[in-house]
């Protein structure tokens, strides 16, 4: 069995300010996580010559992968964060104040709610299909460095969690979720590298 390692990018400067979306760089803490992750991956996958690192096309995942050396890196647009459309760059508080109908609609049905000119969780789940097919096909370990909403959907697929739970799955920063797919089912380990 070969592991799939799932992790969010290190903390970004927008995470610190509570802004969603955007394409910002890492905070100092996020940079530290990138180094710790590289250390972990290099130890964990030392003898795995065919392993690869998959990121989104956004800076915060690419920068999180930067300190990892010795493995090929692949950028997937399908691993980009949920597109918040007109709300991109706002805080949840700003959305609540300036667009209360949108805020309420999302709260009522977070799975189906689609940001104006953006995406819903269902849209994200659909665009992940080619990524999942490729992950299933790989024989070697893969490290997936992506974003909260996307990783909720990927994790739910492997952990067999129901659709309606997906938008609410806890997906903490600075934590690696290792999935092992064996003949008897899926096993999971978590490594919290820092707060
Ligand atoms: O920027 C988007 C967030 O990572 C997704 O979180 O779906 O809980 O608002 P949310």
C-alpha cells in the first residue's frame, strides 16, 4: 500500500487577516510549516523514488512545496481553492455586513450554495474528478498540497464521508493527513507539525 499525504498550504497572510480566496504568499508561520513539511516528506518518502508532489496553481501551495527537494512537482488547476467569485478577498464579517442574503443562503445550504460568479462545494467536488482518477491510478505515494474546501472534498472521498458533511469537515492548518489504501480498507494517520 502506498500513502497519500494531504495537507493545506502553510498559513498565508490572508489567513492571518481572515480574508478568503486571493493569491497571497505565506506568513512567517506558514514559511516555517513549509520547512517542517519538507523535513517530514523527505524522511517519510526517502526510498520512494516515484513519489510526486501535487499543488494547486496558487502561490500559497507552490511556496509550501518549495523547500521539498528531490521529487517532481505537478500543478493542478483542479486543486485551486473554491472560487468565492464576487466575495473573493473579503472577510466573512464583510460578507455578513455587505451581502447578508448571500451570507444567509450559504449558511443554510453550504454544500449547494454557489458564490455569485464563483463556485459551490458541489462544483468543487465535480472538478476534482480527474484528480481522483489520477490519484487512484498512481502506484507511488503522492503529497497533495491544496486548500481547505478542496481537501474536505478529497478527504471525504477517501474516508467515505457523506456528501452533506463535506463543507463542515475539520481541516486544520499545519497538519498532514496520511491515507493508506489497502485491500482491507482505508487507514488514516494524522501528524500535527505545529499550531
Ligand atoms: O477560502 C475558502 C475557505 O478555505 C473555505 O472555507 O468553505 O468553510 O468558507 P469555507
